[in-house]
């Protein structure tokens, strides 16, 4: 196996010069650096990234930590699209990506810092974590740079990327109001998701702006799960049959709501209109096709990776990025 000593010998320079050239130090002339690169290529040199990271104290590796990743998430494909964005941006910046998932059991056994040190990552992107997760406090206190997806916490070492959830929810409800609906219910996620709080805020703002009653008893929890949303919708419509439209804080919950509406013998959208949030792939294939708020999940990941890399390289002046959403109209609300 070729070593930097072999390169130094062929190139006629010192081992130190080879090392500094390969690691990007600016005190090596362009001519010498090119000579060293050419020789390294001729000799099929493959750098020992672990050894180099020990010298440079950087691994050029970022981690993606996903909480409770399981097969239940396959249907909405959310994590995969975010992962694709992270992977592309990190590859473009010549960073490696390590995926590690965690559960509450694992978290009791290993701290956040231990997990990061063991995987030798320079920084971490965290997705799917609840606001009451014990890791969140560790993240904020740690000196390891981190970018949170959908949790707006910002410090010297912590940044975040999210979509404008308040505006997205407001647009969804305003659309229902524009269609003539005045009695609009909501199926929300859960109280330990920042997006739930903000989408509820958008729902309330839209109602307030149009002088409609804000009925918190018309807001039910579906935990971002289709089956739970179905049951929550059945209960809501049984208690308040006057409701003519539903805003659901995720597309999966909207699917559950539509099932519930059909179970009680009503039609979508003729009797009850439904609009979701996310614009997952299945939204355009559902029956009826689902009106929704589109958030660019790929861009969420892409922006998160670019922000983290910018923080690692001292180039990020702002640690927060908010992405616009888009109203997508289909059959379920028209």
C-alpha cells in the first residue's frame, strides 16, 4: 500500500510537505501541490481518513440522527426525502454522511456526546426528535455543532431549518374559508412537536382574520398517525356534525380523516372538505386526491447539510433557515 513516504520520495519533497499538501494547507506552492497530487494519483494513493482525522482533528463526516426510525414512516417517505437532500449536499461539499438512529432505550445507555464521539462526526443533523426528548437539552449544551430540523433553537453551536408552518397552515385554512366553509375543525399532531404548535397558530390566525369563532373543542390530536387521526375524526364529527371542513396537520392524518368521513356515510368534498400538510407522494394518488400544503422535504435536508457544513467551516453567519410552503389544490377540498 502506498504511503506518503513513497509519494515524498518520488516527488522529491519532505514527508511534511506531502502531508500539508494533501491536507490543504496554504503554505505549499501550487506547483508543488500539483506535483504531489500527480504523484499520488500515479501511485494510487488512498488516504487513511482515520489517521488524517486524528491529525486534522476533523473527520469531514457529518451525522444524521433520526429518532425512532421504523417501518411506520415508509408510507409518508418524509425521512427518505430529507435524507436524499442531506446526502446530496454533503457529497457536493466532500463530506461523508453517517446515519445513526436512536430510541429512548439507547439514550439511557449512551449520551449524545458519547454517540457523536464514537462515530467520529464533526457535526450532527437531528430529525424527528420531540421537544421533550432528553437529548435536546444535551444538544444545546454540547460543543458539537448541530442543526435541528423543525425545532427552532439557535445558539453559537446550534442552528435549525424548518418550513414556515404558521403561514402554511394559515394558507390551508384560508383556502377552506374561500370555499365558503365557516365551521372548520383541525386534526393536529401532538403537543411535543413544534410544528404542531405553529400549525395550530396558523389555523387560529386564519379564523381570527376572517372573524370566525375559534373553537378549541374542534381541535383534536392524531399524533401524526393515520389510525389515530381516523378515530379522532370520528369522535369530533360525532360530537359536532355541523363541521363542514377539516384541516389536518399531516397528509397521513388527512387520509385517516377521509376514512372516518366515509365511515359515517359522508362524502369528500361534497359534505366535508379536507386539506392536509406535507404533500407526500401518496397525496396525488389518493381517492379523492388530497389538497395539501407542500413543503420541500428534499430542500429541508439539503439546507440543513449546507448550514451545518457552513457552521463547521466558519462560514455560516446566520444559524436559521426558513423555507416557504406552497398550497396544492386537488379534489378533496374543491
